């Protein structure tokens, strides 16, 4: 039993430091790996969000063009209706 205590007490301080540094190095490596995975995931999420925004912008641009076309048609129809009403008023005035 004394031999075991002597071996444990006689442990080389350089070996203890080496083991501590090795353990710290492994933890630092794990932290860097996790950090890089998180950064990659975040970059992919941002790219996907940007792509969705682009598609949404294209959709709204198309809807705006459709809306402008419908507005133009409505104005044309309203103009024709006004002309028809004006001609009917003129005809009714002539009849009186």
C-alpha cells in the first residue's frame, strides 16, 4: 500500500501539466467544432430566409402588375360607361 502512495505522490508535475493541457485542448477543440457547426447552420438559415424573401418579392411584383392591369381595364370600362351615359343624356335632351 505504501508503494502505491509513493507512486501517486511521486507523480511527475510535467505529466500533470501535460494531461491538464491535453484535456483543455480537447475541450477547446470541441468548443470550436460546435461553434463552427452553429455558424454554418446560421448561415444556411439566413440564406434560406433571403431566398424566401426573393420569392415573396417576385410574387408581390407579379401581383402588382396584375393589379395595375385590372385598374387600367376598370378605367377603360368606366370611360366607356361615361361616354354611353353622356350620349344617352344627349339623346334624351334632343327628344324633349
